C-alpha cells in the first residue's frame, strides 16, 4: 500500500522533488528501525503526473487535507516526518513563512532579477529578486546559495544580510534580504514554469512592474553601497 505521485523528469531537481512518499520497502525499513510504529499505513491513490511542481504541491496538500490518516514524508537527508492530513498547511497563506531575497550583482553592478509568470505562487507579472523559502534545518546562508542556483544557475557566496521586512503585500512572509557574490555559473532561467525571464537589470532604472518588496530591498542596497549598512544575524 502506498501513495505515489510521479514527478516529470524535467522538474525532478527542483525543490518540490525533495519530498516523496514512502514505498512499502521504506515503511518496513523505518518500522524495523522503530522510527514509526507498526500501525502506520500510507494512503493509497493512483499515480498522478503533473506538468509543474506548483500543481504537484497544490494537489498533494489538497488531497492530504481531504483525507484523514497518517502521511509519511521522507526527505533526501534521510529524515522522516509523519503528519496527519489536517495538519498540513502552506507557508505564507496559512501561517507566516520565512524567506530570503538575494541581491546578486554582476561585474557592472547590475543585479539578477526574475519576472514571475502565471505559474508563480505570488507576485505574478512582477519583477522580483531571486529567493525562496527557508526550509527546516537549513541556515539562511544555505538557503541563499541553494535558491540562487536553483533559480538563476549562479553559484554564489552570501556576503551580508542588509534588511528584514514584513512582507504582507500578497501573502505573509518575514523576508530577509542578502547580498551575495557570484563565484561561478552563468545567468539562466532555471525554472521556466515559474519565471518568464531572468535577467541582469540596472537597479537605478527598475521596470515599472517591480514588486514593492524588491524596491524596498534595493533602496537598502543603495545604503549598503554608500555606508556599508548591514544587519547581524545572531546564532
């Protein structure tokens, strides 16, 4: 008995593919390790193929919310999370999420920006900074590196946190803006289902359809360039 969702090959390296549900063999493995109890039984439905990870995510959560019973989420780091369907909620819409926005300047001090498509979760049709959700057990710095590469193909090194914002224009997020240095890679649209374009832009001449949060972050970036203003993240 298992609940499976097949993910198309072209999006298997994206964030959402880091989660898949346990096979019967994996259930036995974790029962033997006493990681889950012997009463555990994954939900069974027919395999479904989605064209993009947003549909995958939305349908998975919808199904879980509509069905009772335990659901095992097995992560690539071999951690195991067991949830009940009614406990699954979405960051930003059902509880405040934590995310990072990343200012990535090139050698001409133009910055990488993304134009969000109709498949994006929010800020559809707006130019925005690369960035994403801070996952459980990921540091802010790890999130910066991961999200920069997954969205732009650039390998970066986080330099400084320059701003913290309560972003409530579309959803509810606590957003931290980082400046990062390019180490390697070539700018490209790594998530064409999510972005129409990924380009370097002159931050002094932003497109009219630039998001409010990005404008606030870039204002802070100007202060950083002039005065070196940063924010300490204490551990």
